C-alpha cells in the first residue's frame, strides 16, 4: 500500500498537467464552441521556450522569472494568432470543420517546434521547490502537491470568474444565444478571444511548471490533450471543477497502473510489462464518460447556420477514370524508380483517404482510427502469411476482414456518439491501438514484422517482380498495377455509393440524424454500414502497405500520423473521390513530398508544417477543399456555356419578320 500511495502521489504531477489542459479545453469551448485539440501543443511551445531561455539554447540565458514571462507571452501570442487567424474566420462553419482547424494548429505548432528545437526530449529546470514531505509514512516530492494545489486554485478562480463577474455572464450569454448577446451589446468575438487567451495562459503555465516532471518533447506534450479530453467529457465541457478533479484522478490512475505493471504477477510481453495500458485506460474512461454524461455536447446558440462541405453528385465517371488510370499506368513504367515508389505510396494514401470520404464526407463523422485499422490489417497480414502460411490473395482478404470486424466493433460501441465526440473517442482509440497493439511484440513491435510478396500462380506480383520498368530498378511496375487496380475499383465504388439509396441515407444522417430517423431512416444501420465500408477500405490499404515495403512497423501508424492524414483529406476535398486522389498525392512519402524533397530539399517536417498551414487556409478560404473548388469552377463554366447558348437561341428566335421571306430559313434547315 505504501508503494501504491507513493505512485499515486507521483501521478499528481501529470494529473495536474492533464487537469490544466482540460481547464483550457473547457474554457475554449465555453467561449467559442471549439474543441481545441491544440491546447496541449500550446503547453509544448511554452515548455520548450522556457527551457531554451533558461539553458542558453539561443546563445544567451535569462533569469528564471524572465524565462517564465517569455514562455507565457509566447503562449498568449499563440492564443491571439489562433483566435484572430483561425477561430474568428471559422465562426460560422460546422463543428467538424472547427475541430479540423484546431488539428491544423496542432500540426503547425508541432512542426514549428521540431524545426526550431529538434526532436530530442529536453529536461527543463524546475521552478517549484524540490524538497520532500512525509505523507502517511511515505516520503514524496513536495512539488506534486504544490502543482496540484495551484491547478485547484486556478479552477476555483475560473469558477468564480465565470459565476460572479460580467465577463462570466457575457460568456454564458454568447454561448446560449449569440444573436441575443449581440442585441444586448456583447461581442461574441471578444468573448471568444478572452476565453482563448485564458486557455492559452493556463496551458502555457502548466507546460512550464510540469515540464520537469513529464519532460519536454514534441510528441508527449501535444498528446496530453487526449486524457484532458477524457476529463472534459466527464465535465460535459462546462464544469471546471469536474474537469479539474477528473484530470487529476486520471493522472493518478495512470501512475498506479504503471506501478501495477511492474509487479511479477502482471501480464508481460516478452519479459516486459504489457504496453499501452495507460492509453487503453483513457479510452475506457472516455466510453464511460460518454455513457454517463451522454453522447451529445452542450448546444450553443450560433448566430448563423453552420454549413457542412458540399457532397456533389458525381457525373461522367468513366472518362476521367480511364484517363487517370492510363496516365498512372504509363507513369509507373516510365518514371524513375524513386518516383515510381512515391506514386505507389500516393495510390495507397488515396485508398486510405477514400475511407474518410465515406465515414466523414458522406456520414459526417470524423474517425481518427482509420490509419490504425490499416496498421491492424498490415500486422494481421504478416501473421496470416508467415505464421499460418495462407497464400495470396486469401491472406490479404483475411487480414482485411479481421481489421474490418475490429472497425465495426468500434463503430457499434460508439453508436451513441456522433460528430466531434466521435473524433475525440476515436483519437483515444487510435492512441490505444498504437501503444497496446502495435508495440506489442506478440502482434507487432517497433522493429516491425515481415510480409512476403504477393504471388499468384507462381508469379511474383510484389515490388521485386521481374518486370522493372524502363530503368530496370525496383519497385516493379507490376506491383504498382496491382495497387492501381485496387484504387480504381474502390474509387469507382465510393463514387457510385453517392448515387445509391444507401448513399442518400448517409447524407440524410449527415445532415440531421433526428430528421433522418423521423423520415424512416435506420440511423444505426447506416452508421454500422458506413463503419464497415470505411474500415474495409482502410484495411485494404494496410495490406497493400505491407506488400509495398515488405514489412509493417508501428512507427508508421501513429496517432499523429493519422491526424496529419485527416488534414490532407480536408485539403484535397473530404467529400469527393477526386479529393482523395489529391490527398494521396500530398500524403507522407507520396509524389508531391518526394518531388519537393528531391528538387528543393524540403523534407518531412517542412511537409508537416505545410500540411498544417494549408489545412487552416483551406478551411477558411475553401471549406470544400481543392476538389470541391474545382467542381464549382467546372459547374460555373457549364452554367455559363448553357446561358450563352440560351441567349444565342433567343436572339435567333427574336429576328424581326420584316427581314423578308427570302431571309427566313427553310423548314428543313430549322429541323436540321
């Protein structure tokens, strides 16, 4: 019991950080109605800047107080830029688009930090006292209690601010009815800015104070928003006291779980403690919170109607499909080996994004676990092919079906969840799958597992096939043709799905679930079908990925990579198949990043920064993405040509009769 108490106290440090980020998330939602996924990234920026100013990273060092002030000013600057450049222009868009915008901020901040400070974790100096105190006979660090007390004090101060001040009244008024707040002389934009700055200040302060406890790095700190979202779910995104208490308890539980994993009786993986149990705990807590507090978020009285991205009806599918397929097939033969590999990666990326077109574009649900399902299929393919010696294509079909069943099971468990709540839960699920499943050596492992090349009737269809293209190097265009055929088949299916009755029911559910149910649509059945279809598509991409690289590794299916892929999907156009193709060309290790790297030396982190900034710009300037803008231009051109032809016809019909019988066309010419 003494050890359990010790680890519980040690968990207060991380719990205080989680609680602080949760308070920031709740404050932002109260002010602007946005679930800000970048709150943890703000803590990361402040932590890194405090470390840099304190240790002389920039060539000079400043006193601790000045370093703290500089870090907090940086956090406030991020808050001002976030509100002015992102949240304010997106005030009228859908909650899903707002969530995607906060994702763009997270990607931008993470890439900027990596470019400036590198990927190496840093140990920041501590501001809090480093002494110890005895609690029930157990000697524990005093800084954990100070940090926890500080977070509780911040929660109490915020509660008093919201309850007994004019600012709190204005925040509640703007949240419940923006139009009435405007008539009362309040500014919803000003209220949103103030709450965003409060959130940034809290996150920045906790990022500095808790940095010596949790370390400063570009992955752990941004992802602390996941347990913070669990705490915010328990609070219903409204109660500061519940968010603070739940955040502290989550940190304590994570620390106790870590202690239990060190015991001899605890299940092990190759002699080591079973990985990912802390992330699995967060996922379970989120499910519990949703069933306890309800699946929906507090409704807000928005000033204008929120519009989802348009889902145009596809037309003339055959011609563009044939032309694009022919161009890709020729490119797979004539391109150099490195561009051939990048094109194959692009096709696989396009297939994964097709799953987002179904689940997000057609049904309006953001699922962050699509890339995790791809990884599950890839690892399952390795076990079926190397362990059970099941031949191609049955090993690929089996792996795809297994991962699809997992996706459907996750979808069934989340039937009460929709919209941004689903995004929160699936983010936790993706993180849990990454840590508990992919890093488990009995299933995957960070070193990766091998995948044998696909062979059909003794013919090698993999990257090492005999046909090597014009340059005679691997990968073989033959494997590229296999990936191209799968991409073509799935692309045509998703495009035609929009025309079917199921596609129309999906759009009805996307628009308004209650209205769809009142019209006789089986909402639960439509959601399950969407999860099944999207999971199958993502799983098929995972098997192709395994064949492409000859192995599957956990490092390629991280939660942050999944967030980046969603960003590319929005940039391309998340409601259209052509948008999936564009997103595939821009995805990691695809054709566009490879060309930028080879020709201009722009490498992966710069590509991530480009993705974050482009996602924000796209959501503001063109919510329908590149494909949506292109479709609108074509539609406008067709309308202009039709109007011009109509005017010409009217001009001919308006010819005066006084022109004489000789000038009138013959009846045969009119008919012709």
